[in-house]
């Protein structure tokens, strides 16, 4: 048999295979993977946006000197920069200096209770960190805040504005140490006329985040 007659069927078969290959879609995969999907549970990280704590310090009542103050705070961190908090504080104010001049003094007794509450908004101005030793660094922030509330003192309840700033350091995953300086501004009518008073408060407190 002629070699040309033998080669013709082979060429025909090769051409047919080439045509079938060229007509296969380019995106068709010869192997279809069979993989079972698994349901994944994402970890739930605690937000720790709420803050509750206590504080102690000094409250300087205008015209009546300084005295120890203590109180509680509850706050909520809206974002990394903004937060709101409510505070309650109490102290005992003495009129001992007036009793040396005025018979009977200013108050019915030598010491009068002063208590206040307020709602404030704060902003973290300078976030940073502080190093404790050579290997530990703790987040810190310097913040400003201000708000409005009420002061109950010597039988008078007065609207109060507070302005101030503070410093916060994160001691662990939940605990924070705070140092605050605030000015409580309210009017009083104890010395014969109503006057606006500036009452400075310096406190140190510990808070718990949850």
C-alpha cells in the first residue's frame, strides 16, 4: 500500500482532534473541585466602650477653702476620640474662717455638705503611650471636657457648668488610672449678694472598662 494512503487517515484523525480542542470554551475547567463549605464562627471581641469608676481629691470652694471630695463616674466612649460621662461628687465645706469674725458664722453648723452631679462630653486631644520600665508601654491620652449639671450647697440648688482637662493611662486590658482638673462654675448668694464662683477640683480616680 502506498505510504500516502496510510498517512491520510492519520492526518484526518489529528485534524478532528485539533478542531474539537479549539472549540472548547477557554474558561472550561477540565477538573471540577468538590469542596464542602464550612461554617466559620467569627471571634467576638469585647468593645469595652463603657467605663465606670470612683475618684477622690480636693474641692476648693471659693471663699470657703479646700476640702476632701469623693465621687463616682460612669462614661461611654462613642468613638476613639469622643466620649460622654456622668459624675457625682460630694464634699464637706467649712466656714471656720468666718466664725472668727462673724458670730454664728455663715452656715447653721460649722460644716455644710456640698454635692453635685453633671453630664459632660470629652475629646481625646493627644493619644500616646508611656513606658513602664524597658519592655512595657501603656496607652495614654490627654483630653478636654465640659458639661452642665447642678450643685446643692447650703440649701441652694444652682445650675453648674464644668470645664477641665485630664490624663488617662490604660493599666491593663480593662483598668485605667485618671487624673482630672476641673472648674465648677455656679452662682451663690451666701454673703449678701449673688455672685458667680469658680470652684476648682483636682482628683485621682480608677475606672473599669467593660
